[in-house]
C-alpha cells in the first residue's frame, strides 16, 4: 500500500462534502494537505482540524472555472517549496437540470467543461511531469457514473471528457509508480447531489481515496466508491488491486 505519511496532497473542493471527508481521511493517515476552495474562509475549519491531527495544512483560493485563476493557484503551490505527491481532483459542478433538454444552452457546456474538465486537466498537466521526474505519485480524478440522462448533458459530457483524459494520460505512465485513476463517489447527499440522494457522503469513504493508496503500478481504472463502503483501507486497497484492471 502506498504510504502517504509525510507526503503532500492537493485536494480540490476540500471545504465540504466528499472533498472535506477525503481531506480528513488523508490527514488521519499522516498526509499533509493543500486545500483548495473558492475562498480561504471556506477551508478554515478543515485547516484547523488537520493541524489538530498533527499534519501540516495550507489553503489556496481558486475559481476553477477561470483558467487564469487555476494557473495562479498552481504558481502559488509551487512557491510553497513542497513536493506534491498526491492530487485529488475532487471539485465538480453540476450546472443545471434541464427538463426541456432539447433547449440546453451552450453555457451549460462551457461552464461545466471549464470546472469539470479543463481545471483538473490543467492540474494534471502541471503535476504529472513532476511526479514522473520524481518517479512516484498518485492522481485521482473524480468522475460520475451518470448515464442516459439528457437533462444533465453539460455535466455528464464534461465528466466523460475527464474520463478520456485520465485514461489516455494513464497509458503514458502504466507500469510505473506514477498512477492516475478515476473515482466515482456515487449519488451522495451533498450540495451537488442534493438531499434526495440515496447515499450518505460517508459511504464514499474509503472508495474515493483508494486510488491514492493502490500500489500496483496500474492506471486508467474506474473505482466506484460505493463498491468499497464499509471496508477498511487495507481491505479496499486489496480489492482495488485484485478486482480492477487497467484498460490497456
């Protein structure tokens, strides 16, 4: 199992929901954190909790829908003088539910792709070369299992594009200790999922972070978090490495 103690992880969308739970899980395993939200005020609670656990934590503010803001965030992270070995591209945006789906506006696609596809791609392109040079690293991109739902076309298309980027990038590092995989939290009762979702946010742990701990040199896999609910981290990693095959 990949050892995260003492390493640094970037977690986007860390102020609440799945990102908050994932950040706390990593902190409990001894991992230092760089926590992204739109406003530094939003991650104050997470920073305090992480430091109380005994790890270092730093907050960065970024509007993921603005490529210039993403670039600025990455430059700020570089100035910290730490090596980021783990990236959880957790943040996402579901722009709208269009009952009149044949009238879906272009803006649904533009906004969704900027947040759900372009921002995580920029983050991958920034950190993946550094991980390749160091010979180690983990990237986990959060996708969605949504299918056959034309009412959320911008969201589902942007996540499908992220899947493609992740799998293609994974082909370039397959067989190395730099691994990039996908996770799907499932439909959870978060701000994004809504209160009518069938799953508690906690059910996505440890599944949403298992990609940060697998250690079998395989990439491009889709880890559905609900398939790991109730497992210990060790059990989840063993299942991920045993049952989930790379698509190459």
